[in-house]
């Protein structure tokens, strides 16, 4: 993108510089054309016996029409037009301006003062010449066309650059998504195998440990050790359940439910200081109630662990159902705001790191998105958006 932009800027700069040079050249051409006509008119007037008549000026105008002359006039010392040929631009032919060259109506007006060789009764004469700078105009038009073509080329180049950059960004995003799906699929297969292989022996281990703990007298060290085995077995059982829940790929089953009641029930089922706002919740929304309840439970559980009090809310924005859960913990570093939704990534000392991965999968299966933001009141704010089906 930067390379294309620099090329476009260089192209515009080159065309603009060329146009400026051409405009300077056209000014020189105009003045050269005017000077040439002045010399020609001087020579023609020198051949006359006295002040020229209108017929004389008409003849001069015809002779020099191809050179751009469009008007010729003789003016006395009182700025009165004595004779003229052609049509002047404007009504101030005999103006009092002392400018030798003037731009008037697309023409160049040239005043030649003090024609001492033309005297009549002691009067001095001036000659007014108006000409169309044909060659200079052609040069200016060519320069303007070149600038327009350069601008179009630069804009086209920039457009191509934008299209290529967007296409490359989309391709990279799609490739990252495919890679993530491949990684999740492989991880899911491994997790499913491990969970199934562990589940049955673990159930036997847990049952026997519970039986042993119940048979031992209270207060003995051996009973404490047996209870510790039971606790670890329960933790492993939770891990296998989390793994199985994570790899579950069954299609969601959406139906009309009350999202406010759903979020309120899921959030308040968790132990902790949780406040739920359903004031602006819609009456119904198409959701897989069981899976969304699982998402809310995971979000609230993480929020409670991060820092209470926790607030949860549900509402509609831009025709999308918005579920937010905010905590008052330390927040999520910006570099980790995407990583926390990956499997087994966790900042807690305990836990599998699968809760948020499961939440994102469920929300994406609903066609929605989930992100973590900075809570204005301090902490983290998890925001899930789900479109209507």
C-alpha cells in the first residue's frame, strides 16, 4: 500500500511539475507571439504615408489573422479611438492603463505607445493590438489534459492498491480462520479421545476413593489423604467434562425464548455478587437456550473470579441481541484480548482455560461475535452480539 501510494504521489508530482513548466513556457510563447505581431504592425505602419485609415487596419488584420490578431486600433493622445478593425473584447479599448500586456476575455491586449513616426498635427499615437494566444492556449490545454490523465492514473493506481490490500487482508484472515479451525479440529479429536479414555477409569478411581474415605475413621491422616484423592478425581472429572463440552460440534437448535429471563437465571445461579439488568431486553429472541445459558455461566464465573461486583445485561442494539458481563478486576491486557478465547489459555491458577473458547464457539455458531473490552468502571467487559436468525 505504501509503495503504491508513493508511486501515485510521484506520478502526480511529476505531472504537476511538467504542467508548471509548460505554463511558464506558454507565457513565454504568448509574449513572443505578441512581440512578433508588434514588430509586424510597426513594419506595416512604417510603409504608410500618414495615420492609417480603418481600411488600412482591416488589411493588416486580415494579413495577420493566422498569427492570432483579432483587433487593431489607433488611439490618439486623448485616448480616443480614431480608427479600428475587428471587434474588441470589452468596452475599455482606450483605457488609461499603463500596462503593456493585459489578459482580457481570453485575449492578450498589447499597447504600443508613442508611435513617433505617426504624427498628425503634432499628435502622438498609440496602437492597441488584441490577439488570441493560439499556441500558448494549445500548450495550456495539453498541460491540463496531462494533469487530468495523471490524476486519473494516480487515482486508478491507488484504487488498485486498495483492492489488492483488502484482498490480501481478506485472504490472510481466511487463512488464519482455516488454520484455527484445523487446529481446533485436531485439538478436539485429541481431547475427545483423552476424555473418553480417562472418563471410565476415573469414575472407578473416584468411586473407590469415596468408598475408602467413608470407611476410614474421622481425624486419621489416611482419611485426609483419601479425601484428597477424591478431590483430585473430582477436578479431573470436571476437566474431562469440559473437554467433551469443548469438542461437542452438534448443530445448535434455535427457538424463541425470553433472553432476559435466560440471562437472569444463568447469572444468578452463580455464587457471588451479581447484578442483572434486563430492563431493555426483548420479549423473545431465537436462541439455543441451553448453549447460551452455558455461555452466560462461563462469562459470569470468569467475572466473579476476576473481581466482584459483577454486572450482566441484555438488550437490543442495531437489530442484534447484546449480552454484556462486566467485572471490577484488573482487566485484560490488550495483547491478550484475542488469546483468552483460545483453548487452554487461562490467567487463573485453577481451571482448564476452555470456558471462553466454548463461549466463542457457541456465539459463532449463532452467527455472532464476542469480544472483551475495557470496562469504563474498571475491569473487563465481555460483549456478545447475536443477530436474529
